[in-house]
């Protein structure tokens, strides 16, 4: 029982990282029907920003969480520039063009990081020093519980923002009908840019959660983490905010349980097997809705 509780807590922690990353995918897809495969690389950018800024904050005597604010700012700038320079010019040119552009931007960011930082893994200095907590007989690192709590809080705040604020309602209106949204005074281009900015900011928070739990980062981080988050988004229903959260948490739990109770090396295969099964059985995901094409 103790082992199961510990595994579930680690699974929820990993799942909350996947969920925040998947939210970036699902927000962009929900508004412009494009899968931003560069989103995982925004997390890599955030990780390297933390690697360099945490020691600076420490030397200046500032709270280390200021480094997260800097990482959010850097990721937002990178995300908005990516949208404006690469994605905006190809809007409306077909899904194939958008897909190629997204993959191209992912390679640009990855190889740019390779040139700037090299291929060797970097260990991000710890931001938090928390004691291990006993929970129902299981020993859980305080950092794990903190990052899990941060992930849940961010997801709840985002849900309320999208559902109840004027800007959030505009973000939901644009994908439903861009023409009608424009007629009622919504600036569609501005909403798209804001969506990218929010998604990129979430990537920075996800990078903080990842580096707190797993420490090491490298230029290829965006590939593995981005693919897992994409599976989580598809599992929950890409385009659904609640689906991204549920899909990420479920995927994290499944991966940890497979590592603990089955062969540890099989968890990658199980992850992609889940993707195949979902696409075959329920292509729209757990909470996704079928989208009808207008002709």
C-alpha cells in the first residue's frame, strides 16, 4: 500500500508536468487548429533560462523564484516571436504547411540551443529545499508535493480564466467563428498572440516543475517531453483544456505504475500504445468533440 501511494504521488507529479505542457498544445490547437510541435522546446528554453538565472538571483540575494519570473518572460518572448515570424504568415495555407512549419521551428530551437549551450546535460541548481514528508506511511520529497500543488493551482486558475473572464470568453469565441468574432469587436490576431503568450508562460512553469523534480536538462528535452504532452493532449481530447489536464495526469500515473510494477524499459512503448488505442477507439479523446468541416 505504501509503495502504491508513493507511486501515485510521483505519477501525479509527472502528470502535472505533462498536463501543463499539453495545455500549451491544446490552447493553440483550439484557437487556430494547428499543433505547435515547437511547444516542447519552449520548456527547454525555460530550463536553460533557469540554469543561468538561479545562480544570478542567489548571488544578488534575491528570492530564487524570481528566476521563474525571468523564465516566463523569456518563454513568452520566444513563443510570441515564433507565432509572429513563423506561424502567422502560414495561417490559412493548409494543415500540411502548418505542420512542416511547426516541425521546422522545433528544429530551429533545438539546434539553436545546441549551438549556444552544447549537447552535454546541465543540472539546474535547486530552487527549493524542503523536507521529506511522511504521507500514509510513504516518504514523499517536499519538492514533489510542492510542484504537484503548483501544477494543480495553475490549472485551476487557467480554467477559471478561460471560463469567466472577458479575455477567456474571447479565446473561446474565436475558434467557433472568426468572422462573427471580428464583427462583435474581437481582435482575432491579438487573441491568437495572447494565446501563444499564455501557452509559452505555462511552458516556463512546466520547466520549473520539471527541473525541480528531474534536475537535468539538455537541448533535446523538448522532443521527449513534447511528444509525451502531445499524447496526453490527444488522450484527453486535443482542444479541450480539461481534457489536457486529465490526459496529462492519467499518462503520468500510467508511466510511473509501469516503471514500478512492470518492466521499467517498457513505459515508452506503453505511452505510444495508449496513443494508438485512443486514436483507434476514440479519435476525439476522452473529452474532445468531433469538429465538422464547413463546405
